C-alpha cells in the first residue's frame, strides 16, 4: 500500500543513493592521497 504516494522501496533507494553520493567522494580522496 502506498502511503502519501511514496513507495518505501523508492524512499530507501533515494536514501541509499544520497549516502553513496556523500561517501563516494571521500573514498576517491583517500585513494588519491
């Protein structure tokens, strides 16, 4: 059942993507140094 038109899986995917975008650059910086 959709609540407020937001699908739980889609919401979780959005949160996961936000976390990846936040942490991935740090990994590249550590690899670069």
